[in-house]
């Protein structure tokens, strides 16, 4: 039945694909010769109805092909259908997925295959510009190379260049307009105070510039960098104490304990609604895991005493007790405290 599914996808027969999926065909099946999933094939063929049917049928939008390591979104950017690209992104595809062979992101493929509308959409979604291929080109160098070697379709490349220029200009305006973020990053407490009093947007996020503050709120930055008074000001102004930054999937508590800021940690755990147990996307570690992993006893103790869960496991299978034994030793007072709270 899986072979029939691939044949139906190749034939662009959406009705047959839907019927096969309903009958139990595996939406994640790969074509033996190419290593492509059914979804990758449909995406590359710019077949939006079939792509949607496969997504509804359980196709994995994140998996990579077995030869080049590209995702269905890469294939969609090669196929040229903006509808397909939108369907994949809305289903959870990573806009900055990197093919391990070429180093291409979906944006690079959209530019290379001369689809300015797709490039514009990805740029609007915040895709990174400061990226490099695995053969030595930055995105800018890669695009300049494209302009040089292409005689056909150069008008579409020039249209894409307008999108790139607009995104760069927009990023520059965003950075210039985010005075609160700038003051926070500089540790300028008085300026932060004045900006908040003037109504500055407390949870505005930094644009994606392939920098340390990408998609961070001021609170995330202040907790990471140890600006205690700024943290208090931001929280008093209503900053989201559980704001998640997408790079590591961390919340302010992670930022504080990871860097050993005991005073900030103590202030955060007292905030109404704070999630003591948020597990980061990168390694599944909670703030308590991070505090223990980095050897910050005061931060870890604060979390334990605040009621942080002790049964959570990171992606490595370790509980807080495992890390306490590993870092501090089985006979350490902190390890004993964690064990006394019922941890195993």
C-alpha cells in the first residue's frame, strides 16, 4: 500500500492519496530509490492539495531526506508553490532548517530557484539572513553569485533582492526603535526606568539578526546578563515571566540559573504564574536541571525550596537528583535536600 501511495503522489492524484491514507497507508513512507518521503515529493511537485492531504494524514514536516538532508520545506522552495510553503510552515516546518550537505536554508533555495514570492514570505516569517553555505558562501555572496551566473530569470532575482533589502531595512528600523532592549542590554537602569514610565512595550522581541538577543524580550536578556534592578523594573511593568526564546527554548528562569544569578532567581520564583518546571526544547532541562548542571547551589536550592518538580527527566534521561549526585556528590547537603523531598 505504501508503494501505491508514492505512485499516487507522483501522479498528483489527491483523491487516491486521501483514500489510501484512510485505508492505512503510511504518510511517512519513503520512496526507496530517492529517499524522499511522500510529502517531499508532493512539495517538490508544487502539489498543494496533496501536501495538505498528507499533512492531515500524519506526514512528518520536519524529517529530512536520506541523501541530501533536505526537508519538505526545502523541496517546496525548489518546487515554487507559495501555497505549499505556507501549508508546511503553518504545520510546523522550521524556516531555518539547514541541509547538512549544502548548508542551504529554505530561503537560499527559494532564491536559487528564483521564487521571489516565497523568499518574501520566508523573510516576513523572520528567517535568518546571517547564514552560510557549507561551501563557503554567505547568503549575500551566494546571491551575488546567482546574479552573476544567471541570464534567464534575472528579473525574478532582482525582485527577490527588493525583498531582501526591505527585510534588512526593517531590521535596522526595529533595532533603532527598540530603545528598551538597547537600554537593557547596556545595563542602563535609569534609562530603562524612564522608558517604562513612558510606556515602552515591555515584551517587545528583538529581530532575528543571528545574534545573542534574537527573539529575546528585555526580561530574558536582563535575567541572562544579571541586571537585577532592571529585572525588578520589568517584572513590575508586567513583563511575561514565562516568555520563551526560540533558540534554546528557554524561559527567564533558565537564563538566570544558567548564569548563576541567585538574586534574580529568588525574585522570579516569587512571581505569580511563574512556571518553575518549563523544560527547554534543546535538552529537556528544567531550570533546576540547569542550575545543578552548572553547579549553582544557591539557585538550585531556591528552586527546590520553591517546589520545583524533582521527577522530570532531560533528554539524556537525567533527573535533578542524578545531576546533583554527578555535580555535587552523593553526600552533599543539596543532594540530601533533593533526596529528602522524595526524589529518586
